[in-house]
């Protein structure tokens, strides 16, 4: 029972500290309005060394070619990882991948210009 409670607590902490970073169309620049989310995430990681984060980059289907969207999602995930490291995050606890427009996690097209940061 204790193990199940610990797992449930960890899942709750992961969900509470995971975040989404949104971008403007065609851009891979982390906006100041989104940077605060990364500051909070880096602070969490530094205070909790047994957690890490998966970053997944996306692009929306309605703009750009599939090739361009794959590239922009790559640039976005690299920008977020670089920003996190510059803020003091341990690089060895950040994993990255990008999927372009092959996956659309949000129903609203514009929200798919994003990096989903999942704490684990």
C-alpha cells in the first residue's frame, strides 16, 4: 500500500510540475512570457534531483511543409533545452525529441506550436 501511495504522490508531483511552452508561428524563440514557466521548472528540478524532464517539440499542421515543421519543432526543443540549461538545469536530466506536425496534441491548431515538458 505504501508503494502505491508513493507512486500516486510522485505522479501528482510530476503532473503539477509539467508544463507547456508555446511559440509564435514559425518561431523557435522562447518568449519572455513563457520563460517564467521554465524558471519554475528548473527550480523544481534543482530542488528534486530524483526527477527529470522529457521535452517534445511540435509544430502545427496548418502552416509550413512537413519538412519545415520538423525543422522548426527541432529548433524549438533545442531552444527550450538550451534555455533551461542556461537557467541552471542539469543537462543530464533533460531528454529531447521532436515530431514536427506528425502529432497534434492539442485540438486548437495554434497551440500545437509547442514544447510539452513532462516531468518524470
